[in-house]
C-alpha cells in the first residue's frame, strides 16, 4: 500500500510540475506578444485643404510575427470615410528619428511621395485616387554630383 501511495504522490507531483511549467511558458509567450506599435508618423495637407496624406510606421512584435512596415494613406479632410492606402513599404527607418517617407504636395491634385529604400521595399503603390495623382520617387537611386 505504501508503494502505491508513493507512486500516486510522485505522479501528482509530476503533473503539478508540468502544469506549473505550462502556465509559466504561456505567461512568457503572452508577454512577448505586444501587438503592433506606431513608431513614426507624419501628415501633409493639400494646398487647398481638401485632402490629407498620413504616413506611419508600424512595428509588430511577438513570437515569429515581428516585422516593420510603413504605409501612406490619403483621405478627405471632411466626412467620416476611412482613409485609403496609397503606398506600402516593407521596411521602416534605419535609425530612430529617421524619416521613412516624405510627402510633398506639388499641386492640390498631385502628391509626391519620396522614400529611401530598396526596390523590393515597395509592396503597393497607387498612381491615382479621387483625382489626386500620386508619384513615388526613390531617393536612394539619386546621387549627388559634387563639383570638382
């Protein structure tokens, strides 16, 4: 009978230990999943004040789901419609405080987006939305020619 009690007690101890380790592991896993966080943002209003371009860099974190990306949206300044994505870059700033994309209104109907990155970083690009022409330029391709 004593042997049976020792075996049962040992089995309960093992089960309790396994459950404790499982709970601890779940807590560690859940604490590493912060979700997504905006690390950079900017906005630019059109010269006539009718449109607004907004950009933000999102950093996802978590076990196996970490990543960083930047998106630019265009929307009317009035109304309650959701913004429309017009550019998505598959990367973010190379250093804290760096600007990922610059938004420059050339006219009330022409928005120029400037970014530095590899050609593979552009995941999506719209060329026109709601009578606004959208041009995208990669600044890393442009080289300055210093005078000699």
